[in-house]
C-alpha cells in the first residue's frame, strides 16, 4: 500500500468542534503540510489569544481520487453532507450543489 495520496478532500476539526472541509489538488497530489485556506478572521473570532497560542487541529482524509474534477465535486457534496457551511457547525462559507457521478473510492 502506497503512503502517497492522490488528490483529496479533507476535514479539519478545530478544538471547539467546528469543522472545515477543503480539497488538496496541488501538483503531485496531497501534501501532508497543507491545511487549507479557511478564513482566518472567522476562526480567530471563536478563540481567545491565549487559546490560539497552542492550537491543535485534527485532519481526516474523507475522499481520494486521481481525478481533480471528482475531488472538486466531492468537496461540495461533503460540505453539504457535513453541514460545514452552517456557521454553528463549520468554517466553510460556500454552498455547493451536488452534481455528477463520482468515480473513485470514498474513504
């Protein structure tokens, strides 16, 4: 089994339980050090300065594919499915419609 991931959709869980769902479709596939592009201001509003001094995040790979289009579509599906675009649940601020069939493995 290869340790290398292709393109992925991931979920970041913050200490307050809120989540962010994003995708990594960079050249060469998923990078372990990529943690997304959430809105820093939204996250900072939920934590004190002291809490931000030591912030532990959990990253889960939810979907993997060799096809960038499938990953982009699945990101939208998972944002809706997990409700991460609801400000009470997560930090995503987009609502994407589900479209197309996904031809890959759901992790």
